[in-house]
């Protein structure tokens, strides 16, 4: 990659932040789906739940949740966990998810501006140094 197309550190930081938020949102969506499955099982009178547990490297084992009435949820702070009834845990996770979504939405405008600014600066520098654009450069045979 040439120096003119290398994005600035601030743009890279915004991209990493967006990627991290996207990942966190996906994890929260997965957790909400699992909590909904637990709630559905409880509504059908099943107080326990069998589920696959990822043990790494693509391997899973069958796990059993003997009591689906309560769950321990990370509060989002280092080493702070909450033991909540599953209904409250679902509400808590949904609130955390909404906060993450708002953070992601707030990041969209600065990221788009940084992307556009990088594109403008890159084009101006390429024009100033007469660097051919790879997409439009052709080789005569």
C-alpha cells in the first residue's frame, strides 16, 4: 500500500471503534436470542434448558442450565456482575444494546466525514504528485 492511500490514524481509530461496536451489538443480539429461548422454555413449563456450549476450536458439548429463572449478567464494568431474574436480565441487556446502538449511530457522521476528508486529501495529493489512479491507469501494449 502506498503512503498516499494510507488512512490517517484518526480514521483508523474510528474504523476500529465501529468494528468493536458492531461486534458488541452482535454479541448482545445473540444473548437476547438466548434469553428469549430461555423465557420461551420457562413459559412452556420447562425450568431447565439443554444447549450446546462452545469449548473452542469449533467443538461444542451439551450443557444443561438446571434453573433458568436467574442469570448472572456483566454490568459492563470490570469484574462487576449482576445476579438477576431472567426477565430483568433481558430488559437490562436490551438497554445495554440500545446504548451501543446509539453510540454506533453517533459514530456514523464523524466516520463518514473522516472517510470523505481522507478521499479528498488523497485525490489532491495524487493530483499534485501526478500519481496515476490505479482504477483508471491502463497499460498500452
